[in-house]
């Protein structure tokens, strides 16, 4: 039974961030009580291998919903083929002042300026160790807000070293618009320095632990064609294992006129779908299959997921779609993919 249409109007009467945690804690309580086995359909399995990892199905949870790994087991019961948690930073930080999360309901969109609010990488890894989840787990890492941009690489290296053993793969978030100057890391010498250092550290960790943990890079939807081409070339040059396209957008043309359109932060949901799919298609042309693409941005239905896969993605992730469509979105997508 799809209970979400009855609950959503009540949740939408609350502050967006308050309802976010109310929903997650409700899922956790449901899981602890064993109710999720009754409420949620069984996972639809459609296994595939990407980056040397065995995914139960190609539909994953995007980073940002569970920043600290507090809800891994409860979220896994929704039928995801993989889960990504974070963004996490070396040290705990509160993020930006509230309010910092806004729903644009008419557009099935969200604006957030959370600012990497999290309890730090050590806390997240404690939660990972406590969880019973055995599937593919991505850990998304970033820099602390007060780390200068020229010192950012060290923050990523700290998180990479700490998360390496517990993560199935590690995502390098250099595309959030909510940490000052972070997107500079997508440009020029900054990205070369970062990718070179991360790759060198990954290979050392592989030798140390006899385990290879893939590294993927998450990029913005607001890049020019030339910037996409440049980044794609560097991902290949430094043997990065995958790319996630895309993060939230700073562009507002799709929601122009909405009373919340001028709120600072990244826009996600249905309005970013076209931009994200375009970046996926551009990456597909540039990469020529040399590394896989994980697509995220505006996936609100099976058709949206299929569009991303048709553009060249190997896997897809959802976030805003869950807020508007509810947890049955995962099963709706998988039913479509299984029938195709």
C-alpha cells in the first residue's frame, strides 16, 4: 500500500528541515519495529557490475538525505540497489544558519543551503559499523567550511584515509554551491592537484589494505561544454573510477517568479532534470565508456530514470523525487526497468 499520499500533506505543513528529520526518524522507528517489511514491497533485484562492485539494482539514494549514516538500515529497506551517505567533513560543523531548506511545491523542487552540516567523519563511520547493511555503500566527502581552498586537498585526504575500508566507493564532492569557493576545485590547477593527490593516496591505501575502493567525482550541472570536456579528460588522465552528474544548480530560470526563487542555495528536483541529463550526455560523448556515469537530478519517475540511462548513465540516484513521490518511487522505477 502506498501510504505516502496521506502523509505528505501533513509533512508539507511543517518546516522543510523539521519534516525531513521527522520522516527519517519515522522510517527508523518503523524499521526497528519490523514494520518496514509489511509496509514496503520487496526489493526488485536487477543485478549489475559497475566499478567492479556488484549492485543489486541500478537505483540508488543520492547523498544529502542521510548526512551522518544514522538511517542506513531504514533507508535500505526502501529497495535501493545502493546507498550514498554524507557529505561528511573531517571535523563536525553546524552548516549554514536556518532556515536553509525550502520546498517549491508547484515545481516539485527544493532549494537548500545546508552547508555540509554533519557530525564529522569519525561519527559517520561509527554509524556505518553499527549498521547491518550489506549492500553497496558510497561515502560522500567534502572539506570543512573554514579550510582554505588551497588546503582543501588535505581535508579530502583525511576523509579518504578514514573512510577507505568501510566504503564501497568514495565520492569527492567538489560541486556543492553551499560551501564558499568549493566549486573552484572543478577548475584549472586545483582539480589537477586534487585528483593527483587522491589517486596517489588511493593506490597507497590499496597496497596497505589489499582492498580497492573506487573514487568517483561529483560535478555541477552549471559547467560549460568546455569545462565538461576538460573535467572528463582529467578524470580519464588520473584514472578516476566514476563520475556523478550532477549536483544542484544555481540557475533559476525554471522557477522564475516563484516567491522562493531568489533564496540562496542549490536548486534540485524536476527543474534540474534537463540540465543534468545534458551533462550526462556530454560526459558520455567525451568519456566514450572509459568510466561509468552515475546520473542524478530531477528523477521523479521511471521515465526520468530511463532518460538518464538512455543518455549514457550506468546507475541513477534519487533524492528530491522521494520527497515529492514518496518511497514507492524506487519500486516504480524498478518495475519500469524490469519490464523494459
